[in-house]
């Protein structure tokens, strides 16, 4: 029984296992079929998608190709249009060239004809020239036989005669013009100049910059020098001026090109001597204070000069430069005083001529402003002054008058001529300027030597302190017209050879004296 049950159980187990295997295999086969179906579906979807992508790519490629073709067609059409235009221009140029070539060929033909005609004319002219040259030579030989002179001698005689005639006529014309202009101009000019001189009364003695400082005793020299020269080095460094201490008794010489610095050094040294405390620290302190005082003095001097002339609106820096002229001299004439004097003279002459009085005074006051810095800047003081005036806002008329007062620039206005005249008046009046005796004598000798070098001069006299030269000529050798020409030649030679302030008057005197004696 137990065996049966066991057998039955085994059979049930085997039957159940078989069923289980059958069910499992059935399920597996179903899954396989489902997987195959899914894979087929996936493959078909992939094929469909790939077909779609291929079609889209083909469509996109066709669109791109169409666009490229369209663009290429547009570019090709534009290029063809441009080529057609160029071709048209080239055809026109070619036609123009053809026309010009034809024109040139016609002109060349005309020129060839003209050249042939000219060659014929040249040949004919050469023949005639040879003929005329032969005739001239024949005439020359006949004239030489008649007069006994060569052609060169006759030419020289003719030229000399023409030159003498031209000089004679020129001298007569010059004399006539000078006589007419003097009658009209001299009266007016003398009146204006005399009025200006009479109405302006300036001091004859001009202030002079001192370059020597007197010492109370010679022991002070050692104190100024200091131990190992430290005091003198400090003073020279602070002022920029050289101190010369030599054997001159009780005196120290100050040497320097800058007159303002020289004045600062002079006042500082005098103050140190009076104080007695001389050492580097004290020197620097005194020089600084004196420099400030001198700057204030310069400013006040410039303002006072402008105030005296009634000139307003001058730039502050220009007033400062103007004040510097207080310590500048020219031939011992104080330049600031000279500038004020020139301003007054310009104003007086301008009022006589009905011109702008204030403008003329302004020009006269500023005419020598360049001398304030001409030791620092290269060039003529008139040009330097004009640049200063322009820099600080002066009008073009003032700038030109300053530049032209010594003719570094040609004067082109009445005001510029007034400044020249006033400058000469101020420098030339008696006592205005001083010169060394040697220079004065040499200038007189040079003046007389220039005049004596001319043929026909009997005597020369330099008078009026060298401002007038009188030349007496031999009347039997020179005519009145020759005397006129000689005066102009002497003036030109003096202007080219000598340097002098103001002007020099040259008078050539020719006279004929007849002397007879009555005896009884």
C-alpha cells in the first residue's frame, strides 16, 4: 500500500513536472514570438524612420542646391552685366583712341608741313643774316677807316656817353624830386618833431645800474669770502652773480648778464655788510627777502610807467617784464625811462597827425620790452619783444610796431614809423646816451674816412657828435648833379659799413668862388 502510494506520488510528480515543462515551453515560445514580433516592429520603425530621414536629407539637399543655383545665377547675371558695361567702356575708349590717333596723325602731318616751311624760312633767314652780317662788317670797316676807331672803342665811347647822360638825367630828377618833397614834407615833419620835443621835457641824466659795492674796510673782504670760501659760494649760488674780490681797495665787483639778479646781489651784499652777520644760512634768507622786494619794485615800476602814460589793460606778466627794464641800460640810458619817453613822444606826434594817441603811447612804451629777456633768448630784441607782446594778447598793430622799430621787419603803418622816429629822438637828444671816448673818436674817423675815399673830395668834417657829416668837394671836378649822387653813395656806404644809433646827416657842399682885387 505504501508502495502504491509512493508510486502514485511519483507518477503525479512526473505528470505535474511534464505539464509544468509543457506550460513553461509554451510560455517561452510565446515570449519568443512576442520578442520576434517586437523586433520586427522595431526594425520596421527604424526602416520607416531611415526612409523619412533620407527623404528629408534629399529634400534639404535639393533646397540647398536650388538656393546655390539661384545665388550663382544672380552672381553670374551681375558679373555678365558688369562685363557688358566694361566691354562697352572699352569699346568707347577704343573708339576715342582711334579718333585721337586720327587727330594726332593729322596734326603730325600739319606739323611736318610746318617744319618743312620753317626749315625753308630758317634757310632763307640764315642766308639773309649772312648777307646782312657781310654788309655790317663792310660798314664797320668803312666807319673804322673814316673815324680811325675800332668797334670796341666806339662801343665803349657810346656806352660811356650814355652812362654819363643817364647819371646826369638821374641826378637832375633826384634833385628835382628831393626839392619838391622837402618843401612839402620838411615843414610838416619839423613842426611835428619840434612840437614833440618842446612838449616833452625829460631828465638828461639817466639812472645807471651799479656793479661795484663799496666796503667799510678791507677786512670785510675776508668775512664775505668766509671760511674756505663758503660765504662767497653761497652768495654766488643764491644770486647767480659772480663776485670778484681783487686788489681793488674797499670794493667788491659784481659780474653778471642779468641786471635784475645783479641788483638783488648788490642789495643783498649791502644788507649783509650793514648787518654784520655773514654766513650761508643768513645769506640765503637775505637773498630771498631781497628778491621778493626787488620783484615788488619791478612790478611797481612797470605799473607806474603804464600809469604815467595812461596805458591800461596790459597783461600782468607784461607789466612785470616792463618793470625789469628799470635795471637795464643802453649806452648808460635807463631803458624803462627811455620807453616812457618814447611813449610820450609817440603820443604827441600821433595827436599832431590826428591818430590814436593811446595806441601810439602803448606802442612806444612796449617797443623795447624784448630787452627784458634778450640776455636769455637768442635774436634781436625787437623780434623778441614782438613775440612777447603777441603772447600776452597785444593787438597785431602793437606787435608789428614793436618788431619794426629797428626795421628787423619792414614797417607797414604810420604808427610803426612814429615809433622809429620817437626811438631815434629819445636816443639822439643831448645827454641821453654815453659812449666811450675811444669809440666816439673812432666813429668820427670812420665817417671821415668813408667820405675821403670818394674821388673829388677836398675836405670832410664830422660834427654834431658824429650825427652830421659835411663833405666839401672840388667844384672843377664835380657838377651839382654829381654832388647829389655822391651824397646818396656816401649815405649807402655809411649804412653798410657802420653801426650807430639814430641817424647821420650827410651834406655835400660844392661852391665856386670868384676872387678879384682892386688896386689903386
